[in-house]
C-alpha cells in the first residue's frame, strides 16, 4: 500500500470499528471460497474437483518447473491441484506430455473462471503455445539472423 492508500483507509469511518477488531482471514476466506463455483473433471476414471482459485504453491512450482527436468518438481506442482502421486498414476495410464499440457491449461483457466475454456480450446491453446516455442529462435543471435534474412528477402 502507498501512503495515499493508507490515508484513504484512515478516513474510512464506516469500517473503523471492523479494523480495530481482530481480522479473521480464515473465516473471511472460508466464506468467500464457499460462494465460488468449482470445476470438475474426469481423467482415467477419477473425478477431480479443482480448487476455487490457484494455490500459491502451484503458481510457485510452475515457475520452477518451467526450467526443471526433475519429475519431483512436477509431482509437487500437480499434487497441489489433484493430490499426491497423480503424476505416477497418469504416467502409468499412458498420459503424454501433450495431454498433460492440455490438462494444465484447461485446469488453470477453469480455476480462474469456471466454464471459460473447453477441452478442445485448451488443446488449441496448447498447440499455439508449442508452435510459438518452435517458431521463435532461442537466443538473440538467432533472432537477429532471422530478421536479417527477412530484410534481405524483402529487398529482392
């Protein structure tokens, strides 16, 4: 909060009494959580109920997993949404990396806004994401080379 934000809080007489009482975020978040819809999905015969919002640990693990090849990192990330050992169960059932990507895109979108993304749309988004990874040169020198080739082609 900025100093300006604190001034607004100080001037809010209506909520002064509430601010002086002990703030019970447990009760507040439980009440708020109860009113939010939750998406359900079935995968390999098991129905999963997604959380009402993205858990902080999932978000933190997503950052870590992007640059990790350690299956333990992926297990931790998935456990926050689907429960322990789900990666091993899904892998034993034959899940591919594409399928995992589609499930994660679907889940993240529908946790944020239930019903907002279909399975087909999640697959399209995954394909676009993968195409973007393949199309973009990984380093600065590669991008410069691509740009120079386009420019020289435009001149002729």
